[in-house]
C-alpha cells in the first residue's frame, strides 16, 4: 500500500461502545465508522477528500481535477470516510464529549457529521459535491433517472450495501463476474467490471510483488486454458442466438439496435461497400 | 437606405475573381437537396438562401433546389410555375401518378431559383415499404418514435425515386449533380447510390450529430477526439440510427465537405472520413455607396442603446455615457457551447482590472439569449418610464423657459436669470428628481425568468457577484428574448442593435461556422471568436494580424481554461483602452474584411466540390485538371522582382506598429496596401490533414 499512496497513517479503531444499539440495527459494522472522524485530525493538509473503501473513481470523461484512477481503499483496513463525500478542512482534535454524544446516535458517523455540520446542507451550496461525484451504484439508493442521465459522467462510484465488488470473483479471460447471484435490485455490472479491470491491471501486480511467492486470495480466476483453447479462439463472447433479418429490423424499430455487436457501423459499412463498387 | 454594391468600391483588391468557367453548365443539371429549402429550422436555411444568387448566376435554369412541401411555406415563399425542362416534368408526373404530391415553382428570394417540393404527408403510406428498402439496402432500421427520421426517409425515398426517373429519361446528357445537406437529406443520397443511379453526389455536414452532443455533455471533446467509441456514444444517446444515416451518407458520397477546418477535424473522428473540400458559409454582403456610411449607422444606433441605458440605470447613472462601451453576446442558449461560462468569468476579471486601474471606462454587457420567461420585469419597464418622464419634464420646462426668453428678447431685454425659472418649475424638477430615487440596484435581467435559480447565466452572475453596483465598471444586462423593433424596452431589431455596439464576444467552445461573428464583421463591428469556431479558424488562415482588423481569436484549443480566460480578459481590457479615434479606424479595417465573407469569394469552394464530384463519378468525361483552378493567392498584382516579400521598411505591415500619431491617420491607399500583405487566401482548397503543413499547389507562384 505504501507503494501506491504518499502517506499511510494507522488509526485506532474507535468504537462507539454501543454495540447493543447498533446490533439492533443489524449494522454492527457501523461502529467502526467512527474511525472516520479521525480524518479531521489531518491538520497538515489543507484539503482532504474522503473516499470510502468501497468507492471507485473514474475519470474517463470530463475535465477532472481529482487524482487519477485508483480504486480507493482497496485493501480492507485503509482510509475510511464518511458516507457522503465532502472535501473539508481537517480541524484538530475531536473532543471526547463529541464522541460520547456520537455514541448516542444510531446512524453512526453520518448522524454525528450531520449534527456537527448542521448548517452544511444549507450554508454553501458550493461545498456540496455535485451528484456525479457521489454516485451510488445500487439502483434503489439512487435516483434512477439521474443515474441514467449522468451515469456515464460519474466520477466517483460508491458501492453501498453488503455486497462489494471484491465479494464476487472475476474471470480474467472472459471478463465477467462470478459469484453470488445478484438480485434484481442490485448494482450495475458495468461499474463492477470497471473495478475489477482496474484491480487486475494496476493493483494486482503490486500485490503479487509484495506477497512474492506466498499464495494469496486475489479473487481473480482464470478459465481453464487447456480444455477450452479451441473454443476460445472461435468465440470470445458467447454468441447471441442468431436473429433473423426481420427480427433484427424489429429490434431497430424498437430502438434496440445491437450497436456493439451485429449492428455496429463496421458491418453497415461493408453492406454499403457492396453496392458502391 | 441601401443601394446595391458598386464594383469600384472593393475593400480587398487582392482577391482574384474566379475567372475560369470550369464547368459546362449547359450540359449539366445541378440539384441542391436540403430539409430547409423554403423551411427555416436552423442555420442551413440561411446558407442555402444566401447562396442562391451566385449559384443562379452561374447555372441559370439548370439549378433546382429540393425540399419538403409545407402548405404555409409554399403560399408565402414560392411562386408556382411549370417546369421548363420536359424531363423534369415527366419525372414529377410519374411520382404524381403514383399518388405522391410534388410541386414546382420559384422560391421568392434573391436569385429566384427553381424549387421542387415533395409532400411528405401524401407519400407517408409508403413508409413501411420504404423502411424495408432501407433495411435491405444498408441494414439500417428506424425506430417508430422518431418522427423526424421517418420523415427524412420518406423525403429521401421520394428524391431517389425522382432521380431514377429523371436519369432514366436523360440517359447520358445532361449529367446530374446533386448536393445534399445534412443527415436529413442524406437518406436520398444513400438510396440513390444503392440503386446505382448515374449521378455525381456531394454531401455536406454543417455539424456532426455526435460532436454537438458530446460537447454539450461536458466532455473534454477536442483533447479526446480519438478516444471516443463513436458507435457506443451514439447508441447510449439513443441516436444510433441517425448517426448511421449520417455516416452512411458520408460514406456513399463522391465528395464529402464540411464548413470549416475545425469541423473537418471533428468529422474525421466522428464520421471517419476526411472531408475532400472545406466549404465555408458566406453572406450576401451589401455595400453602401457612401463609403463609411456604416460608421454613421453605428453612431445612430449607439444613441438608441444609450437611451435604453439611461432608463435601465436610472438613479445609478454616475458613469459617463460617452466613455461607456457596449459589448454583447447573442445566439442560442447553449451555455458552455457558446462560451457564456468563459465570458462571465472573464468579465469578472475585467471588472477587477478596470477597478484596479481606476479606469473611467464603463462596460455594459448584453446577453441576448432566448430563455423561458414570463414577460418583462417591472423594474426594467419602470426604468424606461422614469426616463421618459424625465425627458417630458425637461421638455415642458424648456417650453416655458423658451417662451419667456422669447418674450424677453422681443422686449429687447436680457431676462433676469434668477427669475426665469419660477417656483413651480423648481417644484416640477424636484419632483422629477425624487422619482429617480432608487434603492435597489439596476436589475441584471430585463425579464422575469422562469426557474431562475437553475438558470446558468444568473447562477454564474451570482457567483461572480456582478450586480450592477456603483463601483463595478462592468454592468450586465441579460435580455432573454429575441430583440424586436416593437419592444417597449429596447425598440431595435438585431441588426440595428449589433451596429450600435462596440464589440461582439463569441468565445465558443463548439461552433462549426459562426454566422454571428460573421455578421458583426460585415457590419464593421469588431468581434471576439475562438480557434474552435469555424469562423475563427477561417480568419486565422486568411488574415495575418487579425486583432488589428478587429477579429480577436481566443485560443481555446491548445490552452487550459484559465489561460483562455486570461487571454479573453486581456483582449477586452486592451479594447477598453483604445481611444475613440482608434476604435473608428479599427472598425474601418473590420469592414474591409467583408469581402472575405461574401459568397462571391466563398462560392468557389462549392464550385470546386461539384467539379471534383463529377470527375469521380464520370471519370471519362470530367477531368480534374489542377492547372485550371486559379491559384488561390491573395495577390492580384504580381510583385516586381526587386521588391522583397517582407514588408518594406517604410511601410509597416502591421497597422499597430506605429506611434500615437500614425494610429490616428487612416489613408485608403495605405490600407489597401496593408490588406494585400496581411490578407491572403490559403493555398489548399481541401481540408488539411491534421499535423501536416500546407503544401502549395505546383503552380502556385
């Protein structure tokens, strides 16, 4: 981790000491979230951006002033942050009274932050990061029309919920996800795949170096090469069921042309060339 | 009071007239196909309408335009008549006999070109069959919900059918050339080619579908041109079918053109074909017989704007109107594409600079961009009412005073000045002044905006804090509606308004051509543009010191946003520091550029495109002989061998490199000589491939 980050700081795991209360909410892991509050002690920096362990930054499009693609907090014990993503100034000591008060709040750090910065929502609209900077991947948690409109612009994707990208396993050859079956209310596979691609290309080599010869669970699997070589060459993607010409035309008329596959312009161009000669 | 142009007054003597009659127009038929023939939707209407005259001058009866038939348009813009050409009549009849209405007439614009208009509604019953034809020919389907695309298919099918009938009859003579504009007309091209109809085809795109979408979506467009997966981008935006039609037309055309170098770069990546020719958009420039009449018009219209300002800023008129400059930006309300975001940021920096320098110059900036409004706001109307009241008060006091003075002079006495205005007069005047008390600041907008908290211009004005305060040297007036000469607020139409302003600012991020800066230039008003605008690129190529000619080109392509902003601020600041005399001279120079924008010059690119298309479609018959194309040089008069190519020592080529006194002189002969050195036509006619330098033609001298 030291390879990737400029500074790594260990933080005591604060505990709200309210395990019973939290257990009632079935989110015992929220106790750990108070650790996030330590980030306010980072006074040697003038600006901080908190990235949850389960966020992914993508700056494919847009003039981004945020740092380059890194899956933030890839390894479990790194920076934690608040569940909304405010760039703030670190403030020094967080007093014990505040901590005790915080213990009473059932909603973990979100509650503390909200009461501490109670005027935050209204004081200065510019302190809010725009929607695209905090895009949750779960459909039910987000405002879906906004996701549809801005999804491709997303700069930070936040994988809320119990199932994180690393809970699945990734097949490197076919570039698909495997693992628990996803329920319908669940994430957009696009961003999951992006997370895994990034992990595989940038982080895994570093981890391999670190671990050296020791085996470790990376979550990636490679398909059995020996058995399926011939098949691999023929079809990289499993071929979709062949549609008749009439059916394909109907797909177009419903606005569902297969623009990444059969109906790509490359194929259309070939058709045009046939009569242009 | 305009008179038609007299040839003796040409600002730019250096541009050669296109002398060669390169095409045998009597053996050809030229068709120009566009959705906007007699049907104004966007800018293409202006292009084809203004170009008609020179095309008719060249082609006469052999030039016919084609478009969709709408009853209202036909009644107001077209004079019905019979086609003079028998083959055309027969082709029309075969469509009519099969149930599709087709109309022929003369379009009542300058040039009066013939038009053939196809009634889409009457042919709509063929839609399913024609959808099948399109699918079988090119594997492109159209979604049910896209009315415009379906209409375009009907239009294209009718056009292709017409061309089939026509060429069947004509056989080999005359040959047919057809020029299609934009994807809406492109279906006709694709279908015609799929049926191997023997004709020369040209396709012009005025902007790419994807380009506009991607720019508006805040993509860092120009730096990522080669990284977009264009199929995917189109698919995700639900415009895949339109994109396919556009690309198909580009692919099938013999000759592909765009309207500027920057659009050519865009087309290369968005449409995967390098344009063969760049065909810029021109205007019909009308010159006055009095050489500097446009300066008088500037003065007159500036006065009208000053009247508006007196009213709008009542109670806060602590600045000198004689030292007030009027800047403006106008166009569709596309906040980032038109560069309004950059402009606002720049204005806040300009304000700071002017304040720090304790400048006595004030700048009033008008934003003319239509938005949703609920009519004029009360403050603005009140301002004009107060102004009018003051004027009336002054007039009535003047009347009384005048009478007394007259009486007194008749009696042979000088009146007692302390008694000439009595107490009533003072009361009236005091009351009038009291009415001009105003505790709020002059409003930044003239209308009640709907949803003003979400409005980008207003939000940014709030952010930068320019609210027309007394200390601000930059004042803002956002007029979210088209100008009209019957408006109670600002009774001027757009052209008058532009003439009355000092500087038009158009720092566009996406502008394939840019008629707005072009119109400013033709009226002699300096403008700011960018090197991402077609117009800006064009000026960069043609003029070596554009700032001196009132064309300020901001670099938005190769610099960061902050640097571009500073450059824009610097341009505006240096403009503010000019004296009135310097501004007058600059306007004279700007007006001299109008010949560059005239169709009389720019029409040659269209001619070249047609010639090229014929040479590709009928290679045996039409040759593209480069020697026949007049070398595109700016020098009419060959330079004597003894004179070096660089400017002579005694004559500065740059008007600005001179002392204070030189700037105040303006000599027609000197200016013409400077023009010859500064203004040149580029050597290449085609689009430059990126990264390569200009290669002169072999015979360029």
